[in-house]
């Protein structure tokens, strides 16, 4: 009924084509002295995309432009003999005037440097954009920049959370990374902090985006090139926790005429540990006490590069390459003790050393084009993306039975995984008459995955034999075809946007070994989206803007969740997928408010059906726990968020926020009714003090209170980070001293009670670390001909924002 009502509103809104409102902007140009000003060029750009809206020659007493209400513009004034001036203006619903002062410049032509104060956070409709520059100044890699982004919480596994308890989908340069959470985290940790241009946080994605993003989208946008000559940076870092980590690399950006190219390389050798202790009730008077200590020593080589070519004023083409080669290595020691709880007597004890070793390779290629249809911002973009992933892993383990003493059981296996993903996407954005904006597009995605595992076991001096339980062969193919249409319109200062996305899903799984349990899914789904934005009232001259959003989304079980091949963790714990999983659907309602393009408040509801979650089942005969996935029923999640802060630009800036989540599950577990609810709090903050022009001190952190992850109830945990940044050599050299988790509070204490499974435990990682980074930025000025061309381009910031 709600969808029908919203659809009716949408149809009425499409039929209304009332005359759009326009506002006048008066620009007065003056000089700081008595110099005469003649034939100055006044250009007006529409923000945030910096689209040229209109160009005029300076007039007396002022130039008048017709602009859109509730918009932002950049006014650019250039004149011979005067320094170029850029000024941003915010238009409300009333006529606006501004004055621009021009000052004379030196006769010597040097490299043009425009330093502008950019806000740390700004809101663009349903998207929050975080400027990465201030965060990168005190970070050592891209993963830390993401951790410090306001409102983003990254857990110990690398999952990113925004508004809900469902993890967000991570994109890089607008493309979904079809990689595991660990692989995405490894990729970001191998990228230098300065390689990120901005982070886009989309909590409620529109119909333009894939529907499989119930937890929202975090899009990490990397820098691609700078329009002035050749620039780049080199970096080297060492940090020390219990173990040390070394990383070094470089990046180069080159611009020659209409061709921009970029290349970066980063080497990382990480050493860290993870300790998990748990006590699991396996009987009325029996407790299984487990402890696992794992040391990881992966080595990563990352290469990224590409080229952008401007064919003419309308056509741009680009090619982007991302390659990550990992040498993964880990060694663990797992101990397992059975204790009689009434007598406290230990009657069974075993130890299992486990090693995993093997290479992995990720290659991403993207060929893209953009066609500018008109000067108002209409454009047509196309992308062809191919991703290849390959990994091999050799696992060795030995079960030593110490009490009672028995023959050892040795196991070994090799796992080979391959993945090929091809995506073709075409998007059309048309700015029509009467201020209509039409967005439409198509996307074809196909993914082929295969997993082959061959395991052997050997007891004592007996002959080695095939482990029929872990030996497996599994192929998985996923085809998703999508089309969407989205229309927006402004009526008297109120923006309406409505869209509909259609997705056809074809999934085929073929578990061939040990038994053939093939399955096929073919379904068609519609995902509506509605968005309304209007000014509420003014505070200190700026409007408080309200937004209302409705959307429907899906989470499809991925390859790992469906793969029924068991993965050995320890003698009493296995990870195994569930090929019978169904997708879950979420309907989201949200109201939020922004002040001067800064998000300040949000409240929302997520209603989810066919919830699938990670669960734990126990075999009562051999006491083995199977960590798997299952559909449990439905859930309702209510959340609220408050946010505030001071923008960067002065000596001090800060942000702080709080979010509350309450979730309730209703369904079945192990054939019994499941009624579960939990409320949790998330606090986050960041501060930076510019003690001197060359010395910055930053601190940021988060705290999770009464947390909840996949039915694991967590006690309070958090992380506090400190950084001191010193610049030298005309700010080309940055020396960063950083401390991560300085209070060592990122340690989770969990309680899990699901049906017959009762577990209490702790988990900690090598998160308390001290590091030192040296980063040097270099630049080679362009030739004289290129400098002249550069002066007439859009403003370029070649220094960190102050």
C-alpha cells in the first residue's frame, strides 16, 4: 500500500511541469588600488561539478547572472595584469550580490597556485562527500584515511559500517570491489594516504546504483592526475606493534597537452597477530576452552596506473589498471581443553599448529568514455570493466592428542580459487526543459568463480588418504542484468527525485565433490526509490535543509556464503557455506537534515525480510561447531544519528557524532522461535590543531557501546589514534609520527548464545602501533606553452588545503 501511494505521488509529480524559479546574482568587480579595470572576464561555474554556466565581460556597475535557487556557484574573474580570483557563493531563494577585489600581480610568470578552503564534509543530495586531504595529512595509508572518515566505523575484520548493522559495500573509483573483505583491506593498506582524493558516503543509494547495498556504499575516489606539469610523491614508513611493518612506494602524475597519465607502486610487508580465546559449553557439565594465536606475515605489491585523453571538447576516454600481488603467510597454534565444570578436572587436551601459505593475484581493468552533450551538464558515460582474481593456498596442520595420549593426525590440502568478472555499464544524464533531470542506464554483469580443494589426512604411521570431508569442487556463476530510470525536478525550491531499478538475477552453483547438489536461481526484482528535499528554516542566515528518502534494496548471498566446502579452523571449528540461502530484502525510510551542506541529524528504519546471518551450529556427537549462514526470519532496525563540528581552514577543526541502533529479530533458529533485540551506541570524533604553519597535531577515535555483530554481543570497545605531522622544505616533505589504538582498547569481549550454542570469549589484534612516515612531494613545472594554457583552466590546488 505504501509503495502504491508513493507511486501515485511520483506520477503526479511527473505530470506537473510548472515554471521553474530563477534568482539573480549580481557580481561587482573592483581593484584593491587605483588601477583601471577593463575587459575582465567573469565566469560562473556550477558546483560541485565545476560546470561552466556562463561567461561575461565585466560591466559597470555590475554583472548580473541568472542562477538556480538553493545552489552553489564558483565565480572566477581574470584580467590582464591582475591575479586571478575565485569565490564560491551560496544562493538561497532571494537575489544575491557579491563583490570581488582584484590585485595586481608580478610580471614574472610562475606556476599558478590557488589555495582554497574546502569543507571537510559536504552534503550533495543523498551523498556525503569527505575531503580526504586533511585526513591524509595525518595518515600513513588509505585504510587509515577510511578509518578516520567521520561517521565511518571499521571493525577488526575490515567491514565498514554506516547507518545499519549491515556492512556497507566498498567501491573504488565508482566500481564495486568483488573481493573479500580481507582483500579489500589489504588493497587499501597498500595504497599511500595521499592517493585518495575524496570519500563518498552514500547511506541511501538511489536507483542509479546496484540494489545490493542495504548497508550503503563507501566509494573511495583515487587521484588520477594533476593538470600542471609532472608531479608525484615518494613515501616510506615503518611501524611497530608487537611485530613490525614496512612499506614504501611512489606515485607520478604527468600532464602533456590533453593527455594525463598516472602511475603508482607500493610495497608492503606486514607482520601482525590475532589472539582468540573462547569458552564453549558443549554439555551440561562440560566446557571446551580454546585459544588460538595466529601470526600473519603477508607481502603485497600494488601497481596502479592509467591514462586520460581529451579527444576534443566533448569526448574523453580513459584506461585504468589496478594490480595487487600478495604472498599470504600465516602460522597459528590452537589449543583445545575439555574441562568438567563441576570438578574442574581437565580430561582432554590437544594442540594443533596450523600454517597457511600461498600467493594471490588481483587485476582490475577499466576502459571508460565520457561524452559531454551540452554545456548544461548533460553527459553520456560508458564503462567496460574486467576483474581477474586468483589465489592458491596450502594448508598444513597436525593434531597432537596430549590427554589422553593418542596417535597424531596430520592433514594437508591445497585450495585453488579463480574468479572472472566482466561488467558493461552505460549511463545517460539529460538536463531537460523546465529543470527536469533524467538519469537512465543499463548494466550487464557476469561473474564466474571456481574453487577446488584437495585434502589428505594421515594418522600415526599409517598411509596418507584422501579427506573426503574437506576435498571439494565448486563452481559458481552469477549474471545480473539491470536497467534504471530516475527523474528529478525542482518545484518552488523543493526537489523531488524518483526512480525505479529493475534487476534480473541468474545464479548457478555446481558443488560436484563430494556430492552433486547443484542449484539455480532465476528471479526478477524491482527496486523503487523516492527522495524529497526542501528548506525548513534559516539559522544564522543559512537554511536548515530537510531530506526524506524511501528505498528498497537486496543482499544476495555471495560466493563464500554459498560455497559448501568446509574450511578447517581448528579440530573443533569449521567454516562452511550454505547453498540453500535465499537473498534478503530491506525497505528503508529515512529523514535527515543538513545545515550549510553539513549533515547534522538523521533518523531511519530498516525493515528486512528473509534475513540471513552468520550462525553457529554444534554437532552434539563430536562437539564440532560449524560456522555457517542461514535465513532466520525478519528484522526491524531503528537508528538515529547526530553530527556536528567546526570546518577546517583555521588553526583548529573538529567533528563529533553519535549514533544509536536498535534491532529486533523475529523468526526461527534450530526449529525454535527466535525473538531477539539489542540496542547499541556508536561515538566518533576527530580533532586537529595547527600549532604552527608547519606542525599539526591530530587525534581521532571511535567507541562502540553495547555492540552487536552477527548475534555476537560485544562489550565496550573502541580505538583512539594520535598523529603529529611536521612539514619542511617548503611543505614538500612531511614527517608523520602516528600512534594507533594508543590506549589498546580495540579488544572485543563477546558473548554468543544461539540455540544450543553458548560461547564467551575475547579477541584482540596487533592494533596498538607506533609508526613513522616520510613523504616527499615533488613537482616539475610545465613548459611555457603549457603554463599559458594552465592559467585559463579551472582552479587547481597544488598544495594541501589549509
